[in-house]
C-alpha cells in the first residue's frame, strides 16, 4: 500500500516536471476537443485550504497516473492538499472506514473488485449522485461533460446503477473484451476474422490441419468466457432479451435462442476445437499457450498486453481483438466493453472538491497521461486517437472495432441485499464448465441458470414483503 500526501510546497517542482513530461501541459488544461484556456475551478474558486482524499485500487494499470494527475490539479489549485491510499487491497483497507461513516472523497474501484465494497455501497445507496457533474460543463469548456464521454457508457447500469436516469458512478478507463488473436498470424495466413459461428468452426478446421486448436480459455477461472457468452446471446435475443436476462426474468435463459448459443459452446469442446488441457489451466498458463500458437483465440481484454508482456510467444506475435461470432452474417455483433469506475461516497467530507477533481480527469491532458502511464485509454470520445502517440501498436489495435460492431455492457440488476446467489459462479463454474467438459447438456445448463434466477426473484420478493 502507498499512502501519500501531496502538499502545496510541491507545486513548483510539479510544474517543471509536467512541462517536460508527456502527461503535462501548462496550467489551464483543456477538455477533450476544446482549445486550452485559463481555467477557474467551478467549485473551489477561493484560496481556502482544503483536502481531497482519494482511495485507488492499484491493479495492472498501476498508480502513477493518479500521482501525476493529483500533482497536475494541485498545480492549478495550490490551496488543495491530496491524501491518497493506493493499494491492490484498497477495498479491504477502507471498508471499515466506509462502514463507520469516515469515507474518502473519491473512490476508484470497480464493481468486480474481490472485496465487494462498491457492490455493497450500491446496495446500501452509499454513493453520492453525480448527475450534475455530467450535466454541467466540462473542465475549461462550455461543452456539457456528458457529451465528451464515450457513447453508451453513461447510459449503462454500470454508471446508473438504479436505472433511474441518475448517475452515481463515473467512467474511467475503457476498452473492449472479446477474443484475442495473433493479428500477424492471420495476416500471414490470409485468414479472415470469423463473423459467424459457421465461419468460426470452419477456421477451426483449418487450424486443426496445422496442429493448432481453435479456442482456449482460462479454465480455472471460467468467468473470462463472459466476453464471448453475453455478446453472443445479445445477438440472438436482442437488447430486450438481454435485458430480461440481466433482470433475472423467468424464461429469459431457458429458451431456444439461448440454447442455440450454448450448443455452439458445447461444439467447441465436443468437436475437438478446444485446446487440450484447457480446463486445468489458470489465466497466465492458458494465455501463454495461446501466445505460443497452440490456440487461435482466447477470451480477454486489453490488459492482457501488459499482463503478459514478459510471456514467451510465437515469433511475430501481435495482438488483435475479435468480437463474439454472430449466428448469421446479418446478425448484430457485439463486443463487451471494459470499464473503470470512479465514485464519490455519500459520506465524503469534501464532495465539491471531489467533483471538481473528477471534472479535471476528463481533460485532454488526462487522456494523454493515462495512455502514457497506464497504457490504456480514458472513456472519452476519440480517446484512442488522442492518446495514440503513447499507445503501443498492440494497444491501439485493441481499440479498433469493425464498423457495425457495438459495445456491450453486462448490466445485471443489483442482487437483493443478502442474496446467496453468485451469478458468475452459477453461469460459468456450474454451467459452462460442466457443459464444455461433457457433464451436462445445453438444456441442463440453461435450467441451472433459470433455477438461480428463480432464487434471486424469491429473495427479492421476501425483501419486498
């Protein structure tokens, strides 16, 4: 854990560093798409001393971006002092404080964090509504901040968790998840990325002739399959149907359209398209096998580039990302959207300061800094192109989608308080793992999920009285 205090006397040195670094700009950062101009903070215009405390999950993207952006904000606001806790276990560290009402001002972690803290805060309505931040102007601009954010993000339940049109969570980094493949290999072989399941399996037959498997995945951690399953289901059931699944509605998972997709997952295994030994491999083992050319595709996202930077690989390996196959060429292809989340706890001591710093994070300076320090892209329109000079060719390629491919969010309705159901465990560990190991049929897999959905509905009904 790193706990640091950024104080006003550091401003002069920060200005020098920022003027030389790729993250830097002169004081007065412009929002994306606007010209640089002097900036007056909307919420902290006076010289009164104030503290903004942030707590950041430190994962594969590291913490350097946050240190740079705190220094950059402080350069424009010398009255502001930052306190930060940056740790891979930040959820566990600050949970007791959140419970006691002593929350930080800004919380940077996702609802997938193993601590479950953000999910608990959503259930307990412990987050501050921040709709006004996005309805208001972007930093240093008259453009509404919401118009700068990447299309489709703010409307998702990941950021409007109650589905009421009110924003409680802000997007951070973005990207896509899908089927990672060796782009250079495909170009050398003249192979096209498959659009349909039929094309997918036809490519698998070509791969077999060369001693390669078509597909592998992180067998011990089967939830990685989410980046293929949910988009594939969205293709066959449409937005209305996928919303029914994400609301745990009766019959939403056990129907012919869903079973048709499950049949394709079963075919991967039964048809000899799954790499031998997949079910016993962890994430790094399976990813290494794929990068060495033993399988054409593996479900993953942009973080795999950094996570596997030292892993052995096939000569000339380069990263590409393919969306999940569609049932036919006229279907709608989706690719799961990767997302980071930033929130302001309801009990924050300095919510206005946190809001202003949040606005500052959507400047062009911030886009460039995130790319340089974290190797990824902020969730703003055109972010990959703004940041291109700081992205590797692999990273830039992972942000490129074919025309017509739509970003997709897993917008599951928040489970009832105290729910005993783990949806990921049911779908992937109890369902797809058994399906792909030949233990159950597609129909039995669908029924397993339906039973879990029924339990969730019963739990909610009891809470509702």
